[in-house]
């Protein structure tokens, strides 16, 4: 990991999986917030157009062809020079005080996750994706200590990540890293002041493919640390998982009192996306079981 430079207070690490024009929209939104002590690193699985790179010469672009977002984050963190690393993905639109808020809140905890709201003008498929991924991060909520922080909007003290580096050797899967940070005595905080909004997605097929890849690798990564019984359970309970995940989404929407009609209309898509995740995660557990048998 790079040694933190005293003149870089914060490194913004942006993971991009090739959603059309999302990098350009993100950089246009964040550029007014960038000061001399802030660096921006865009880590891409599909390279941005040369025009975009020319328009933002101060931004560092790292291309990792075919990489998943957790792998992109890992590589960006390794390159970061800031005392604080602020993670997100390119479809997000940061609030005007996003960077300033991350710097202000970072002394309070080793990791600070923020709120994620839907941006105006989302389509039905965008809203379904939003609800699947970020219902628990929807405003309003009170600041509280919590392990379940959104990696797509989270700030970490680089010094705190050093001792848990092994936990993200294969990719920065935030649930794994957060558990390890907590086990090392770190404090993790969920604070609504740190705000981004999800913009338009790449579409149903693209999100389903992402769920397949992420779910499988997540199940495989978890299963590698589980015994035989827990991996078998991971496969057997898979048919129940999409129902449980969808129930949690709807319960959160009702509790927060926002986007209820959108959630009802998007419910079939929400369930489909959760079904894809459950099947992929079960496949990851099954692969671990097969490897252990061989």
C-alpha cells in the first residue's frame, strides 16, 4: 500500500463497470469540490473515452479490464495517498458538500458510511436496482454505529485499513472488511450527512449479470471460511433467500415512509434481482463444497 502523503488529505476512489457516460457525469458533479489536498482515482473495467480523460487531466485513471467493482476498489486503495479514502461508484451523484463532509466526519470513526438516495428521473428498472441495493441507506435515518455500511458511499481512514489488508486481498467486499475492522476494535458509523444519489443504471440485463458475478464470488469468498455444515446450509436455504431479501426491502420502505408506490410497482423486478443474487451465492457455496470433496 502506498505511503500516505502529508499533502493529500483525501483520496476519492471511484469504481466504474462501464455504465454509459457515468464517469463523466460523476466527475462533472465532484470537480467543484476538489481542493489541492484531494485526489480522485477512477478505476475502470472498461476505459473511458479519450475525450473524458482529456477533460479531467487532474484525475488518475486506472484500467483493470473485466474487473469487478470490489477489485477496482482494492486497486484504487493500494494507489491512494490520502489519509482518508472515500469509496463510491461512477453512477452516483455526490451532494455538493460530499468531500467536505467526509473530511469532517472521518475523525469520528475508522469507517463512515453515508446515505444513498435515488436521483430524480429514475426509470422503473433504476428504481428496482436502487431498492435492491440501497433501501437500508435511504433517508431518513439517525446516525448510529453499524457494521452494515454501503461501500458505494463510505470513507475509511487509510491507517485503519492497513491492519486488515488481508481481508480485501481478493477484492474490497465491504461486509468482510467491516467485520474484520470491527474485530480489530475499529469503530464504524452510519451517518446520513454523507450523501450521494444513485443515477441511472446500465439496465436490467447488465445489473442481473453483475448480481450473478458478485453473488457467486461473495458466496465463494464466504464459503472459503465456512465449514461443511454452513456451506451446505448456504445451498439448501437459497430458495428462501429472495423472499427474505425482498421482505426486508419492503419493510424498510414502509418504515422510512418514502417511495412506497415506486417500490410496489417495481416489486417484481426487485424479487427477480434478489432471485439472481440468491442463486449465484448458492453456486459460490456449492463450488466450495465441490472443491473440498476433490
